[in-house]
C-alpha cells in the first residue's frame, strides 16, 4: 500500500485487497494499547459475524456481581477503618482515613518508559527510519510507537505519517492493530471524515472484527450524519453477543443528538432488558433533552429513571443533579423549585423540613434479610467461614437457648486490637464496662486464645469481661463474622453490633442486588463505630444514620442524594449532599 498524505481522504482506495489483513501470528504485547473508555481489548479476542460460541451465562453473571459494586478504586474487601475517622459510611470518609493514616507506597512506574522522544509533528520516511534505528526497546517498533502515540493522544497528522511509513515498508499493508489505534485517535479528536474513511475500509477489508472495532466505530459514527449506521453495527453486534452498556449508551446519545427520541427510548429499554446498568451520563442526556420537550409521557419516563436510581441505589453526579433540577424547574405549570442542601442527623431536610425515610427495615424486610443471611452466609457460606458444623451448632444452641436477646453484639478480637499500643484485654474491658453501666445486654464474641494468660491478654481482665457480658469463644481458626451476624439478627431489629470490619465479602455472598441493598441498609442502621482514639478515655460512638440515603419522593417533593465532583466516594459509602425539589404552593 502506498500512502499519499496530501490525499489521505482517498484512504480506502489505497488499501491492498487482503480480507484478513492484520490477522497474522507474531503478536507483540505492545501491539494493542488498552484504553478503558473505548474498550480496546486484546486483539486475540476475535469473533465472526457468522458464528458465535455459546456464552457462559453463569460466569458472566458472577463477573457482573463482582464488578457492579466497584467504584473509584475500592479498598480491600473487609478492610478495617481507623478509630478516629469521619462517619463510617459517609462519602469521602475512606479518603480522609487514608490521609490520617498515610502508608508509604512504592512509586508507581509510568506505563510509558520512553526510550525515544515521541514526534510532535508528522515525519517523513527518512525521519521514521532514523527513529526506528534509535529505538532500544524490546518488541516491534511499529507496535510500540503506535501504542505510545495512542496513549499520548498525539495529533492525527503524526499518526497518519506513521501509517504511511508502515504501508510503504510493507507493500501497502497496515495491520489491524495499527488501524484500530488510528481509529481511536480519530474518535478522540472527533475527526468525522477520518472516522468515515476508516469505517469504509473496515467494511470492505474485514469479515471478522473484535468488540473494540465495533465499539470505536459505533462511538465515532454517532457524531456524523451517518449515525444510523452505528445502529446497524449494534444490530450486527447483537447477533453474536450482548453489546456493552457503553455501546448502547453511545447509540442512545447519538439518537438524542439527532432528535430521534423514540429510538433512544427503545435502546434504553433494550439495555435494561439485558440487565445492564446504564451509564449516568446517558441518563443525564435524557434529562437535558427533556427540557425542550413538553410531553407528559416523556416526563413520566424521566420520573421512572429517578425510581430506577432509587431501586438500584445509584447516585447521580453533580452535573446530573443540576440537569435534574433544571428539568423539574422547566416543566410548564408545575412550579417546581429545587435547592442543593443536606440532611440533618434527625433525618429532616435542611431545605424544606421534610423527614426522610427511616434507615430501619420494615418487619417484612427484616425477616426477608434474616432468612437470606442464614441461608447464604451462615449455613451456605462455607467459602466465607472457617469453622466446623459442631461448633456452629454449639453457638446456635448458645444463642437460641441459653441467652436472652442481646442489645449489642461485640466483635471482641476486632475491638481489642483497635489501639495497637494498648493491651488488648484492657481495651475490650473498657468498652464492655462502659456499655454494661447502661444496663445493656451484651454478647462478646472472641477466640479461645484470648482466655490464655499473656502480657496482652490478662486473665483477671478477661474474667471481668465475662462477668459483665455473655461470651462465646470460638476455636482460633474460626471465622467470627458469621457468628456476629447470626447473633445480631436473631436478637431482633433493635440489636446493634460493634466491629470495624465492613463485611463486604458477606454482602457479596447474598444472591441478588435487592438482598444486598437490604443488607447495606440494615448495616448502616446497626453497625456502631468507636471514634475516640486515646486508650483509657471514655468510649464514644459515631451516630447511626436515622434516614435512608436513596432517591425518595412524596409526590409533591423529591429528594435525591448526589455525588460531589471533588469527593471520592467508595462503594460502601453514601453521599452527603442532596437535591431537594418541591412544588411551590
């Protein structure tokens, strides 16, 4: 293939007639740059439009369950929290705890260890030859340099000159990998004419594509006047596998961009039908579009989106919250007024004074959750506990027959190790003694080694603990979290528990999103966290949220928790800021 840069728009005419261009052995690890936002994947993941291997549905569902709850770099699954910290479940608390407890980390090496300087302008053939001679890295130079150009998001002209040089050296042949990376740059820089050129080439050249090729073409075409061809690509994609939510979202936004609202809603329903979680930016696009539509049915669909956020415990970002506010205030004749506010500890909105929904489960919800915890974590969660059936039976008899319902269940070993410089038995005794003075019925869960005389476990202090609280000491190899959950739930909805563990492994063990949301709601309303940091001082606990942090409505009002732009919120945290909307009367 011979490139002529001055006539690059005739790109497709210059390609050699080889239908399997780029599908060659000798794959280099640098031959395909990974870009999350556009889904450029490993080039070996090919599929044909004619055949498709059956999907492993069980594995896909497991993968979705594993990934659904990750947000912004979640910490370890059961990571403990510092005793001196913001509210356990408040947005940004994990980041603040990390700042208060800095840990030295090895510097992260850059993915780009340049052995040569990347060009900032198009190079001619001689200059590319010289750059290749100077290349000291391992692997194929063409693949390496194209990856660096893609990573750096260099100009289209630089990438063009690279492809022209590669084509001239290879009888007009440019690999699929290089073409896809060039397409990525075209999409990133919104070069519509170049996107169409690459699209025409790929239509002619390839009968086999990978998901990345489809994803990039779809994203690129939606911004052109040939956007409907992106919908055809999506249909082709659907014949062999379920496209990603990004593919659907791109097409939805393309339809809205070109004023085809019916197609947008149909694609949205199809996305939900595949049990995919839509991207928040797409839902925001529906609200932005709705400000120009005076249609009752469209308005009802937007309200359904808000209920979808509620039912899936999703939180809009700050920009999305502004879009929701602007749409409500634009509805003719409704006289909605919005304001950004906070919720008081009592659960009352600081803006309108309404009381938010309680964090506590209804009796029906409580029984449903209790049954699922027993079945999936206590009885069926073998992978999450290290105990024997005999010991579990001994514990269940202890809780069911020998003890009254408890007010507070304490993870003894976890609490005792809260202050590393203090003696464990003394810390535990301080906590138990303070709670016992309030006439609370206490259960301390521990391990048998805590009863052995040791400089950090004094027998006299442990005897005082046992006089003030019921105690159960499991084998040293046992997992005590399931015991804590069992005792707390068995004692009733009033019972609280104390531990620094966030128990996300146990939440993940539950069978579906609904049960997991109920678990998190119950956890927020029942988990106590100790906040004073000096051993020997009076123990104080963080307040427990009295209200549920989800989208909620009374018909004439809406309250929508949202993520602030500059606050890093982990998946087990909830936003602090709210959008309050109410009708003027």
